C-alpha cells in the first residue's frame, strides 16, 4: 500500500485476510522511526509466534529474536513471518501509534 492519504479501511481488509502487507508512504503521519531497532527496544521481550511461510509450522519466539535476523539470509533458509495477536494490534494502534 502506498498512499499520501492512508486508507484505514483498505488496510483493515487486507489485515483481516492475514495477507502479507507492506505499508509505505506514511512516515509523515508517524512520530518516531518504526525500524527493527525500535521494535526490539520497545517490544523485544514480548512473546510472539513465528510462522514458516512454506510449511505453516509455528514457533514460539520473541520480538527481539525475530528482528535479530530481519533482513538477512537465515542459515536455515526459512522465511518466517511474525504473527501478532489481534488484540495487540488494536491496542497498539489505539494507544501507541506514533510513539
């Protein structure tokens, strides 16, 4: 999604289908930097589930462990996605967006 005017309804439709999503072009409405370092600092100890994109196997992990290999080739060559509980998304969006 790229927009000079974010479309929350479109975002929510895609998010609800659990489709991979990359959002860009919204830095001007965000405060702070949403980088791997930011998420490690802010949420690093939070327990999450990692999902292997090929096998759908799930693995318990933390935000810090996920982002420690983010953007690099993993030695096991697995492609993992971070599963965030829906309540965490809503809490974050409603109370912490842009911190």
